[in-house]
């Protein structure tokens, strides 16, 4: 029985693979090429694609996966988080950094930072929302995810601690999802003209 439990545990836990940093480096290199290149279309594409992926994953995690995880058994939560977190650790910070950075350089190139008020309030809104999203994602959600992941990797995880962390995470991701909807509204305004 003990050997079966050890095999199950080994099957559930996925290690954080540092070779994923190669994919991160490649994505960041594409962003740099877009920023340094002359193609406005490519810079816009990189910004929009990273933003769509970031927003879609945030909304899915916040409104679908998060509430499900908060209501399943510890063994199920362990299996899901231990497989999901090692990938999300690299994916979400990369998408958030690319979206904000490419968006800033796109705004500079298009001339949005030179707008006068009241149109400039839309720029302020976009910069404010993206700043909150990035700081909350990197400063709150990422550490929470890592805490849950490392707790679940322990031979005897503390279910109460995981429950507390997951409640904070679900609230944080719901707020993140709300801000993602707000940034979509702002970006739609940019798309039709200020």
C-alpha cells in the first residue's frame, strides 16, 4: 500500500522545469524584435496576441478553474495544481510582461502618449489597469500559486493552509478577471478611435 501511494504521489507531482526558460526567452526575443522592428502591424500583433492569451487564461482560471478547485477534494486539487502550476509559472508572467511592454511601445509609436485631455484619460486608464494587473499577478497570484504548489508537494500537505491560500487566490483571480474585462473595454475604445 505504501509503495502504491508513493507511485501515485510521484505520478501527480510535476517538477518545475527550468528548460521552460528557453520558451520564455524566445517569446521575449520576439517581443524585442517587434519593438525594434519597423512593422507597426507586427508590434500590434504581438501586443494583441499576448493580451488575448493573458486575458483568456485569466478569465478561464478566475471564473472556471478557481471556483472548481476551491470545491474539490485535496487529492484532486493536488493532482490539478501539481500539473498546472509548473506551466503557469512560466506562461502567465511572460504574457503579462509582453502585453504591457509591447502595448507601451505601441502607444508611443502610434502617438497615444501625446494625446490631449480628455482623450488621454483612456491612456491613463489603460496604463493604470495594466499596472494593477501586472503587479497583482506577479506580486500576489504568483507567490500564492507557488505556496500552494510547494505545500501540495509535501508528504503531508496542510489542507487548512491550502484552503486559506485558495480562497485568497480565487478572490484575487476574480478581481484580476474583472480588470481584464475593464481593459477589454478600454482597448475597444482605442480600436475605434479616441
